[in-house]
């Protein structure tokens, strides 16, 4: 009797339409559903573009022009402080409202959402590390090893910049082309399952199985 279950035929019925990562919620809900999700999905295009341009300028100054990161941050803080000072003192002369301190603080829901995501990440890391799913553990180790190899060819700031650009562009692109991506992912998933069934029937099921020893109970 073979160790692994096999199928009588390689034919597979048409699989139901699946969503990427087998998710049940929308991308906006998965990203927290707050202001952070709006920024990542470009719901507020001006703010999203400003953040992307700001990170790009910092990366360009540090990596291309070879300014030190601390120097760039200090100059940025000086520029921001002078801008706030001029805005606060000159607002009454141009009939504009001076900036409110609440503009520069994080709302409680944003902090709670960030805290919840950190706890979810740590919990996921723990459960993957336990090895309950050996395949998932192997994939996680492989990904970390690949990232460590990539890190030998890029600086830490460049890796952070690439990660940030990916985070701010890929979710928005996926939301825009969601049906096409899900269709391609579904076809890929079916092809992988078909290849596994062939490997299962032609290789794994032919592995000889030793006699099963019955356990003696006292």
C-alpha cells in the first residue's frame, strides 16, 4: 500500500476561482483600513506622491551624492522647523490658519493598528518557527537566506528604499488589476498541483514501505 495518496487520473476538475493568498477581505481591510491603507493604495494621491518623493530624495542624497544619513535627517528637521516657524508667525499676515499640533501627532486608532500588526507579525514568526508546517518553515528560511545574499550587493538604505517602493506600489497595482492577477495566480496554483500529483504518483508512491510495528501497551 503506498505511503502517499494518489489519484486515479491526472484529470482535475476546473477549480473554483481563488483569490491571491486565499484571502477573504479586501486589500484595504488587510492593510488596516485606515490612513496608512489609504496612502499605500493611493487613495490620497497627493500625500502618497509626497511621501514617495521624500523617500526618493533621501535615498538619492545618501546613495548617489553620498551624504551621510544623519546629516540629511538633521537638515530635513531644520528645514521642517523653519517652515513651521514661518507658517506659525506669518499665518496672520496671509489670512491662513496656523498649524495645529494635532497635525503632527498620530491618532490612537493608527497606533493601535500598528501595535496590532506588530503583534500579528511576532505571533506569525513564532508559529512558523515552531515547525508545525515544515514546508512553510523551509520557505521562510529560504526567503531569509535569499535576502541575506541580496544584502551583500545592496546597502541597507537601498534595501529599505526598495522595500518601501514595493510596499507603496504593489498593493495599488494589485488592487487595480486584481482580477487579472487572481486569474494568473489560480492557473499557476492548478499547474503546481498537477505537477505535484504527477510527482506523487510516479515517484513518492513507488518508495518501498517497511513493515509497520505494532505498539505494545502495558
